[in-house]
C-alpha cells in the first residue's frame, strides 16, 4: 500500500439537526440520517468504494485506535469523532509509547506523530533489535509487514553545545550565550571574553545576549577567557593581605597580573593569564592558590584553575573533578600533593609551589 493512501474522516453530529451526523472527508460533506452509523455507512459517506476494500479505524478519545467492522455500530464522541480509512485487506499492529495500534502495511511518520500528540520539537524513533534505534525521517513511512511488532517512541529533540568543556543540552534550537553559561554553571557576569568556534570559520567573539543557533553546521564550542583589564594600576590590583617578601619579589618578575584576595575568611593568591603548557584546550587560565593563615608554617596544597582545563586530546584529567567557588567564580581543583606531605617552612614558599603547579600540568601532557 502507498503510505499516503489513507483518508482522514471526521464524523460529528449535525448542529442544525441532532438526529443526523455529518461525514467529512477530502473536503466533501455527507449527511447520514443516523446517530449511530455503521462502519459501512461512514465509509460510503466518505466515498470509499467499495467499502469492503477499506479498513475503518476510529481514533477514540482515550487515544486508542479501534477497528470498526462494516456492520459494527460506531459510538460517536460528544464533539467530534476522528477516523482513518485505509485501503487494505489486512491490518498490522505496532506499539507507540507503550500503546498498541493497528494500521496497514506502512505507517507514516506523520501518523505516528499525530497519534503520540507529539510537540513540534519531538522526534519519532523506531526501536531496533541488536542495533541502534533509528530516527524516523520527517515525511517518511515505516513498513509493518516484517515479523514481529514494530515499536516506536517519541522524545524531545535536543541540541548539544560544548561550553568550556562542559556539554550542555538545550531543548530549543537557539540559546543565548548567557543561558549557555548558566547551564554550564559558569557565572556569566564575571569579566569574561566569549569565543564561539564553528568548524571552517574564524573564531568569533560574542556577547552575553548573542543568540547561538545550535543547528548551524559545524558548531563546535563556546569558550570563555579571562578579560584582562589594565587601568594603569601596575601589575596587580587587589592586595588584601601580604605574602612573604621573597614571594612578592618573585611574583613581580613574572608576566602575570597577581592579586591577594579574601573570600569568606579564606586567603587566595590569584595569578591572571597564567600560561599553561601546550597540549591543553586553553592557552592560559587564572590560577588560584590558597594561602593558609599560618603560612609558611602551614603548607601550600593543591591549586585551582579557571576556566577549567581539559586536554586537547579529550582525555580526562584525573583528580580534577571538584569545583571550588572563589569570589563567585568556579575554579577547577587540581588535587596534587607533595610526596609524604613534606613541607619545609624554611625552604618552601609560593615559589616552590608554583614549581609543583608547572610540573603537575606538564606531567598530564607528557603522559
């Protein structure tokens, strides 16, 4: 059977004569002088000749499709009854969203969508045995004549985007940069530069209110970079506590803008635009090191990166899953420690801890 060879039929009471019903099909209306017509009468009223060459299915108010025999009386819904006339000599069955339906040899995607009352963004999928499920293309039909009962389901279509190595899922084909960052749990109101990468195109700087069309072919990722702001205040801005003199002298020789900040009684050294070795998906980050109140008697331990680092190869970096919020910004914690927790207050400092940071980063790309 040609998959489009079915007829939509509406059967409803005549508003001007409640003792009659109207059969509407293919733009034509036929009046039946009977409020409980048989299947044969409905088919005849829809110009389905000869009626025995057709199967009549009534779409019930509970969502089921019910076969109506030629001499079977049809019980009408109060408002309107919807039917399908199929030119076929037999029916097959399929399951859609755990409900069983009859149809002819081929069931169109449009009928599956209608029966499921799918939303515009929903997709229709066919279950496959021993292989991946198949998306039923729009406007196509699926044969039901194979052995067994074909099974289908609908699900909302989604679009994915890599936002700073976090894969987000959107139920709409467009999304603003702000919303994408929020889904990735990145504070959008921090001083970032936003870069959108599309395969085959130059990197594009975008703004928070930029709308990204996730249907764009080759769309790859959204990246954030710390925005460098230099107001002529020297190499740093905030100095909310002091470090050891040798630490500050050393930091002054580095090409990084550094700050010491307080956040809820915790002390942090921030190094902005800290360069990372080749082999990562970013060239630089803001590096954070917690400075204990008893430093240097208390040791420096671990370090934190924002944005989160990921290897260019896509391989996961071990012991970096935890996130720490510093001044409202999400930092990736690198759980890296000295062997046997050996710390010498006389010999160790921010200087030696930065050596641990650099060695830890190099080790991941050299592995």
